[in-house]
C-alpha cells in the first residue's frame, strides 16, 4: 500500500473512531489534511465549531491567521500538513482531557510517520505538552527541539495570537525563524 493510501485509510478510521466520549458530541471528526510529501507539519489543539461543522482543520478565525502567517513565509496551505492533537471537538472548546489526549495522540503520531516531515511545528501549550512534554510556550517558543529523530519547532496557538497583539507579534517573529531554517 502506498503512503497516500495508508493515510487515507487512517483518516477513514478517524472518521468512525469512538475511542473517547468526544465522538458523542462531534458533528465531524477532523483528521487533518495536506500533501503526503509536506516538509512542514503543523499540530494544533483540537477542532473548533467551524472545523466540527466542515470536517476541515483550521478553517475558522484561528485558521485564517495561521494560513496568513504560512503565506507570509512564502508557503501556502496546500504546501503543508495541518493536524491537531484531538480529532473531535471538545464541548464548548474546553481544554482537552489527558485521557482524550492519550487515546487520540496515536493518530497524529501515525500521520507524522507517514508524512515524515522535515519540521513539526507545535502550536501552543496542548500540542507542546502532548508531543514533547511540559514546556511553557512562553519560554519555549521560537526554538527547535530534537527528539526521537525528529525536529520540532515550538510557537503559540493562533487563537492566543488572536487574543493578544503582542503574542501575534511574537508568533510572527517565530515564523521568520522557521522561514530562515527552510532557506
Ligand atoms: S477525539 Fe480522537 S480518540 Fe476521541 S473519538 Fe475523536 S478521533 Fe477518537
């Protein structure tokens, strides 16, 4: 089976997943999307209302900001893979529970294995915590981190940047660091 077919099969499994209680309240699971050969792999926290409605990742206000920052560094949405720690929306966008993270994380880990990206960009506290450990985003943003043969880059979640112009400026500066690594 090709990697692309394996990825499609994984996404079919996610669409019908019932491992955690979030399947009871979701409209659509949101497995993430992007090209099989993506160099950059972005990981957010969980779908929001618009993502739940459409089944597509990062299509709400946070997503629009993220895509604009991706475009500012010379790439487009079609160039990168975008996923989340959870594939189903927590009610009222509450913070994911540890039990949900533990059950859902293998899906994003499998996506990473199939895509084999050059850099994995962790967006915000939940993504950083879930993948590399309890680092504070305020201390770790703008930094690369090597672990288990992979390169991670840590920055803020775009939802935090929407709430604070100073966080937005810091996130933009982080993306310039990311861009310089890609040159
Ligand atoms: S959040 Fe993840 S583990 Fe829970 S039902 Fe959705 S896909 Fe399955």
